[in-house]
């Protein structure tokens, strides 16, 4: 969650306990059609304590989080896709990894500093007012505006070409 770069989770197989904790801290989650997900702690007499109960409500909402936490049942890939836990479901492991790579490449085509600062604003805004989140975003833009990447974006637009960002 604190990694400055976007983190993509690619789930194949069972995602239980610590695995679910880990992917809830990721920015984007993808899985295979045969993946299953479970918040199992209630089935073994415990309460999840690695952050999943704090993060999942921001991803899938209180209702689905409570359903997962209280039932401790396994949810299919299509069910968690409908909940919003995963952004894509792929037929097999190879396709999953290929698509995760394509998504990472698509993100990498953008200005790295802007992507990193957007992640900071998104993380901050979960616990802030809309006004405070907007204020932070405006501050980030004031810092980014004189960057080489913004200059490159403008130049590339005027020259009708794709920008080549350097993260400066």
C-alpha cells in the first residue's frame, strides 16, 4: 500500500487469509476464472488482523466486506468481480500474467511522477474530506507543473506524437 508505484496483484488459485490481506493493499487486482477468495478467520474463531477489514470496505463496500467476514465462505472469481474486488478475470494463469503485464505497460506509458502523486492523493483522500483531498491534489499539481514531464507532454501534443516521459 505504501509503495510509491502502482502495485498490480495477479491471483491464480486460492486467495485466503494473508493472501487476501496482501491483495487488499494493492492498487489493482486481477485473477483467473478458477481463483477463489475467502476471508476465513471467522471459521477458525479469529478476527482478521492484518488490515483486510480496514481496506476491503474502501474497495468493495461495507456490505460485501461484512458478507465475506461473517460467512467465511469461498467466493468465485465472478462474484468478487461483481463486488469490485478484481478488475478483470482471465481464462488461465498465462493469460492473466500477460494481461497484468499489458496493464503495467499501459500505466508505465504515463508520466511516472504524476502516477505516483495520484496514488498519494488517492491514499490520502480515503481518510480526508473532499476539500482536503482536492487541496492536496492542487498542491501536487503546483509541484508537477514545472516538471520536465509536463513540458514533454505539451511538446508532444504540439508535435502530434506520443510523449516520452522521464520522471523528471
